[in-house]
C-alpha cells in the first residue's frame, strides 16, 4: 500500500549541464502554476516542452501550441470504408458470388444492407479512433526515461509536471532551473539518461514469450499436418456428433449372430415377397428356358441366368459394335414376339410419357436418335459419343418386342440399362410406345381410321 | 410549495458555510436543489490525492475482504456450472433445452436479449450522458461500462451455443469456407452478429481507452514488482502528457459520438430479429425504439442494483452520491414509462389494426396460458417504477434496489412473453404447445449470473472502479476547468 | 467571449422588442388574405374543396407540429434541469404558446366531419364503412363525435400547456422566485407524459386515419420526431438570426451550437424512426401494411420519397456534422430552412397520397402553408410584444449566459 501523503523524494540540489541528463522535470501543485510555467518556458523559445497531468487541462493545448487532430479524419475514413465494405459484401456475396434467393427478397437491395453497413462503419471508425490515439500518442511505450524521475509517479495522482527535453536548442539548465523554481515548482529534477541494461526487457520475459510462442505453434502445426497427410486410422472424433450410431452397417461384423455377419442371408428355400419373378416372358422378355438349355449354357451363365441377357450387342445394327462376341448368344435367344400384358391406349400413353422422360433426351422425341443430349454431345465433338441408332432403322423395327424390352432393361452397347429406374410395366409401356412410333413411319393412309381420314391433308 | 420553500431554505443554509466555487455539501443530502447552484458531483472534502487514494486503495488491498471471497466463491461456482452445462450441451445437443416445436426460440434467446439489454445502460452513461455534458456520470461510468462488457459477454454465449454445432460458429461471419458460400446478408440474425460483435468490441475499446490513465495511476502506485509489470503493460506507458490528453479527449468524444448511434442500433437490430417476421405479436413497427427504451430501463435498474451495495461496501458514498442514485431512478422511471407506452400502443393498434391474428396474439398474452408471465411483466415494469414518482423512494437506496430487482425480473419476463407466447400459438392450432423449461435451461441462466458476477468481482478487486481521471477533471480546481470535453 | 461575460441586470434592456401594432395588423391582414385566396381558389375549381381540406390539414399539422416541438423542448429542458438553454427557452415558449391559433383554424375540419363530410376521412362515409369488416371494427374509435371529443382534448392540453409554460416563466420575470423553476421542473414530468400521449393519438387520428385501413405502431413516435425537427429548426433559425445580428448578449454562438446539436440529433432520430418503420414493413411484406408505402413508391411519389431521404437526412447530416457548421449562422439558417421545407414535404408525403394519385402542387398548397406559417408568426409576435424574449429572472440565466461549449 503506497501512501499519497509521503512527500516526493527531495530533488537534486543543483542541476548541472550534465551529459547524463535528458532534460528537466518540474513538479507543480496547481493547474494555474503549471500553465504559467509553460508560457514562461515557451517564451524562451523552447518548444520541446510537455505537461504531464492526472487529468486533462483545459487551455493547455493553446499553451503548448497543439493544433488540429487527425482523429476525426480517421473516423470518417473508417466509417466510409466500413459502410462501403458492408454494402459491398451484401452485394457481392449474396448477389454475385453466391446468389441465393430467400424469402422472396431481391438478391440485393440497399434496405437490408444498411444494418451491416452501419455496424461496420461504426466499428471501423472506432478502430481508426483508437488506433490513431495509440499511434499519435506514442503508445504503447513501456519504457520512458521520464518514468525514472521519482516525482513523476505523482503525475498520475495529484501533481502537474512540466518536462523539458535537453534536445531542445534553447535548453539551458542554468537558466531553466531558477525560472521553474520561481514559477512555483515544488521540485526540479533531471531526467536520467537511460541505462541500457535497465531499459531492457528482462530475460525471463523474453524466454517466457519465446516458449509461449513455440507452444502456441504446436496446435496449428498439428492441424496442418493432419490436413495434408493421409492416415489409415479412423479420424479423431472430438465431438461424437452422429459418427457413432447404434446400428449395423453393411459388410460389418456382429457378435449377435453365430456366423458373425451383421448382414443376414436369405432363409434357404424362400423368396422375398415381390422377388419371385417367375414369369420370364414378362420379366425377361423371352420364352421360358428349359432346364436342359440352361445346363448347356456356359458355367457363368448357369449361375445367373440373367447374365445371358446382359449387354447383348445388336448383331443386326450394322454399325461397328464395341463388343461383338456375345452376338450369337443374343441371336439365339428366343425373344417373345407378343406383348406379355394387355396393350391398350392408356398403356401406350403411359409409354409416351415415360419415353419422354427417360428416352427422348438421347433418342429424340421422334426416335431418330437426335435428342438434345445427343445433339449437344456431338456438337462438343469429343469423339466418344456414339449416336443412338434410329428406332426406325429396319433392324430395330424387326426386333421382337422381347428384345426391345431387354435393351431397355439391360442396355445395349453404350446405352446403360434402365431396369433400376423404370419399373417392369413401364418398360413394356415404352416398348409399346416405340412400336407405335415405328409404325408412324411405315403407315399408309389405309391405316388411318375412316372418321379421321378427312382431317388429313397432304404435305410434302 | 411549502415543501419547496423548506428545501430552498435548507440549501441556502448549507451554502452559507461552503465555498461558492466548490459546492461540496459534506455529508448532507445533496439531492435538494437550488436552481441557481449546481451541486458538485461529489460530497465531502475531496482532493486529487484523496480521490486517487480512495479509489486506488480498493484495487490494492493485499488480501481480499472476506465478503468478497464468499461472493467470488459463489460466483465462480455458478460460472463452473455454466461451463459444465455448456459442455454437456455441446456433447449431447441442444435437445437438453426445452426448445421444441412450436417454441423453437426458448430461454436462450430470452437470456440473450436480457443480457444485451442490461449492457445498454453502460454505454448510455458513458456515451450519451457524456454528449449531454452530464458530469455526474464520471462517478459511475467506469462501473457501468464494465457492467456493459460483462453483460454482453454473457449475452454472446447464448446465440453462440444455440447453433448446435458450435465448432462451426465461424460460419456466422463472412469468412471464406470450404462450402464456398456466404452468410445471408438479408437476415436480421446476421445483422445481430455484426451488431453484437461491433458493440462488444467498441464498448471494450471505449472502456479500455478510458481506463488507461487510471491504470497508469495504479502502475505508479504499485509497490510490488508483479503489480508494476502487470499495470505497466496494461497502461501501455501512459504518461498523461498534453499531447496524449488532447488525443484522449478527442478520441473520447468521437467514441462517444460513435457509441451513441451504435447502442441504439444494437437493440434495434435485436428487435428486428422479431419484428421483421410475420409472427403476430412480433411484427410491429414500434419494436426498435421500444426495445431500446427497455434495454436502457433494464440496464439502469441493474446499475442501481449493483451500485447501491457496492458504494456501501467499498465506501464510495462520497463519489456515488444519493444524487447519482436519484438521477438514475429518474431515468428508470422515464424509460419505464416509455416501455409502458409501447405496451399500450401495441395493444391499441392490435385492436385498431383489425387483424384477427394480431388481436388474438394480444388477447392470448393477457388472458391466455401465459397470462401469469404477462402480468408479472406489467406489474414489474410499469407499476413498480411508478413508486419513483416519490422523492422519498428515489432517495432511499434499499427501496430502489428492491424496485430495480423487480424491474430486472420484469424485463426478463418481457422477453419471455414476447418470445414464448407468440411462438407457442402457431398459425396452425394443432401445433400449439406449452413451453416448459428444462433444468438445464434454468441452471444455465443462473450460471450466466455466476459468470457476470465473477467478472464483476474481479473488476472490483483489480481495476479502478471509478474513473479517477474523469472525476478529477470535473472537480473544481484552479479556474473553471470543469468540463472533460 | 461567452465564458467571460457576466450577466448584469442592466442587460435586460434590449430584451424586449417593440412590435408596432400597425405592422402586426398588416401581417394579420396579409395572412387572412392569403388564406381567403386559398379558399377562393378551392371553391372555384372542381374537386377544389377536397384538395383544400387536405392542404388545410397538412398546413395545420405543420404549424401545430412546430409548436409541439417547441413544447417538448421546453418540457425536456425543465425536466433535466438544463442550464445552457435558459436564454433561448423563452423563444420556444412563444412558439408553444401560439399553438392555439393554428388549432383554431383546424376546427372547421372537425365541424365538416360532424356535418358528415368524408372528403378528408373516408371512415366518415357510412357507405364506405358498411360491409368493410375492418372499418366496422374501428368505428368505435373512428366516428365523428368521438373524434371531436378527442380533438378538443388534445387541443385543450396543448393550449393549456403552452400558455402555462409562458405564463409561469413570465411571472418569474417579475418575481424572480426560484421555486417557480422547481415547480416547472416537477410538473414537466406530467406535461411530457401528456404531450407524448396526445401527440401519438393525434397523429393516429389526424394523419394515420386518412387511410383508415393502415396502421403502424411507431407512427406516434414518427410524428414526435418530425415535430421535434420542425420546432428545433424554427428555434435554430431564430437563434441564428439573433446571433448574426448580435441582438442580445445573452444569446450567442454557444447556444446556437447546442440548439443545432439537438436539432442534428433529433434529425438523426427522425431518420432512425422513419427507416425502422420502412424496413419492418418492407421486410415482413404483409399486404395490409405495404400498400401504404407501396403507393408512396409509385406514380411520382417515389421521387418525393427519395427527396426525403436525401434532403431530410443525408444532406443535413453531412453538412451539420462538423463543429464549425453548427456555429455558422449562415449554414444553420440554410440547413434549418431546408429541414423546415423537408418537414413540410414529409407531411405532404403522409397526407397527399391519400388525396391524389400523383404529386400535385399548386397555389392551394402554397397559400395554405404560407397562411398557417403566418398565423403562427402572428401568434409569436403577439407574445413578443408582451414580454422580454429572455427569461430575465430565471435563476439559471447566469449559468446559461456563461455557457461555453468546449
């Protein structure tokens, strides 16, 4: 506990023009006295004079000749920058770089941009003001020779200190000291020249700072390493979030079952509901294969009869096919020639709609092989696109419906299979529609019903 | 009339034995007024040195007083509970709160608005009263500003943890991220992020800048090496030179001018969180000024609640005089009337506007399942402050603490009423529900008080509680140098 | 200069301004002529009465709001025990006490309402109200007799308040009784409360109900902020003229500076309130509210809206921000004049879209505005004849005279 009533240490009795002095500090007990002293000192032509006081002194600026302040300009600059930056962010981020519509608001409008712009204007202006205060006030400055004058500690308490720098051209200790005393100074002290070792920051602080800096580098280094390298170990999970869920995943083990598998095989001799698919005509588009024929088939096909049907190449297409070999197999298959389901207008309409969704993008609405995707891909001329065969080509027209069904289900050449996307009945509907489409190109006027005939007119 | 005469007579009698320049009224009640005389900011015989000694010694006690230790222990307990619950929340998920359909905004937002509002009084005292040249603010502004910063700290916790995956909190700010997307600048919630961040930053800078001279005082009085280094670094080498003071005063004025619209904007934007929506009871144009008035109201109530025990305990009665307290009570009364005005106008326009949803929302507030909360709010916020019409109440410290505690309760309930009553009555009656807080909700709110008081007690223990330099600058010394700016 | 000036009783000389009765009656006659011309034009042109009633209301509220702003100023200054403003307070008291004249001229509008006219307020037309559920719901509030009762109540409170402040202040001129100041201070709390409530509901009644469907809870505060800007603008101009001509040593640049600071602050407050109202309605986008603003963004009203943003806020904000601007009498007169025009435009923007599809401006608007401003001026001059324009015995006057803005 320090005592304020203790008198300041007595000043050096005489101040010489001393190479160890950096100036003089005079202590005053009233505002008026220090203001008077400042005027006296400045009248001597001394400019490097300053007053240290425990509170701002009104009228000191004039006495010291301080004028103007850059702070308002800094504030205006900060405010403009913040305001402009706020509006710019709202515009560029939400309307240009990542435009997204939300709640029917325009992508950019000045109205909702104002709050952020306003806040940033205030924030940056405040930064400018505080930054300017520190910058122009010479802060932080932890080591100041004036602090070494014992009397100085009362500059933040109850005394007004006048400090004159020895650097000033008009500085003369012999003249100044009596003058200051006359002006009512309680004490006049020399500012000691800094002892270089004392002014230095203690080694322990340097060490501690260095150690802390090194330690602080460890986490970012670890993070950087983790981000740039691969690891076979599962990642660290600081917050479990939904990483670990109490459920079995495919291909994982489980101790619940004797075989250790978490995936359960089907019970032997059973078929899952809806998976029977006993009707080959309907599900595969071909006549049922007798067990004898199956026995003669290659072993791979025996294991999975449908393998026979996958990716058959169209032997009759005439175009150079990618994979010729299975062609014989395809030709040998006994495709159904009749629809295995009732065909009516609603089925064809359904087929038209599905065709429009799944097929027309490549095959074109008319089946000419001129869909938008095809045209676009050919335009890009990347050389890898094979134009789909026109559905009106003779070989295709002659294909049995079963083979068309198979092509849709399993794909052909570059065309992928659509079995997973289009249900069986819809595939047959598409086949029916393709048949209707094919018919349009080979029809004659005799095919047209009598009542519609008068509506037709000739075009070339 | 008779009363005024007596009052005047008293004042005149007092003036006879006081210096005309320094109207220090000693220990007598300085709330009486003679219009021709401006009473000093303080009572008693104060000098520059006595102010330094009185304020600094509070921060220099080698061992803390027993009462401080007990209070600190309790507060730290609350803080630890808060942190533990936050850990629990992060590990488990926001489901530990009572927030659920249709009340998705429960206590967290209520607590957020409550704490942000508390903070407003500090800025009002430090900035707006400064611009209005209210010198009496110098005794209480440091205290109130500290309260602002701690309250905003408490406030910031709730929106930060309510986002669920707190480690993505930086998504709230427009920083480039791996998703290559930006926050929505048309959302009032984003405005809130900017507003509260700017507010916390500017308040902290304002506070710190204002404290530099006082930190230098503590540095120069330090008797131990640790204190000298700690306060020496904190004071940044402040020397109180003419140039520094000049910059300081200019900066203070500019920061006050910046903080004034800022403080208004913060609660305005908080009110936008509600009022830009279409929820009945939320969407009403009076919300911005109404929220600001409510914030100042609750903030001043909190200042009084803390100030009265603090001036008693730390022996600051000569600096924080009865007149200070009376002035603050008047501000509480005035802002309380503004809040009451807003309640009334909201009700009137709900009827006048003829929108049946709006009408329902207000009838439901007053008569629905949350009527108890609504009437708690009205009694605490509108009725309780009416007692401040009486001078006797305005000048009895403990009576005003009681009223101000009620005001704080009422202002918490105001946010509860706004948030929960409107949400619990969705447009779809099948979704209607009744909000019930979980123990986590309640304990977290209590824990936030623990954090607030922890910070506050640390402030009281280690930092200058009264802005010494500013008080000195309004003391009559020398000639007329009474204005800090 | 100000800080060294000490108030002496002999300074009271020159605090009274002789206004010749001849000049006053000439001005009165001119005002009467202007208003009569406006009425004459209205009666002669088609749809003229409807237009005149809107112009009349607009100008009437304009004049009343100036006085109300002054009354708020007085009440607040008393309440916060302000010292600096004492020497300019009497000027505001003159303005406040003159509120009766424009109010009297507004009375015919209420009488027309009682007679069943619905030119101004559509809710007074039973055919419009019938079948409109919302208007039927409001009819308990929006009906001619109750409207009259309320109008009388508001006017009564305002006139009483205005006259009371001036009378008490004048009494102090003679007695020098310090207790008058204390009495005014304590009662100003009640006065402020009454003023706040009455201006709110008056704004609802007289301005908001022009579109009886529309509503906005902030509207009362909007009217208050506009009134404060108007009242302080007039005060600033008067103070600036006094300072410029050095009419009296008790009113100087320091007082001008503070009046303009208040004006600057209140103008920012107006912008804040106007923006808040706009943003919230814009954002929530609820048809029943946006319709009001939407109309004000079309058919030429959009340019009025933009002019308000620029002229009412941006320009005064930027120009009056520097300290030097607030102390420059010339700039202050120009900017306060601009704000007075803008306050008129603000009210025009509120009132006229209810009357016309697109902005119209002609002799009717000009003459009524000039007439009502003249009426207020006559009121002020009448008061000015009767006492000093400085509260010469106010105990805080020396403080005010010595006031110095740092």
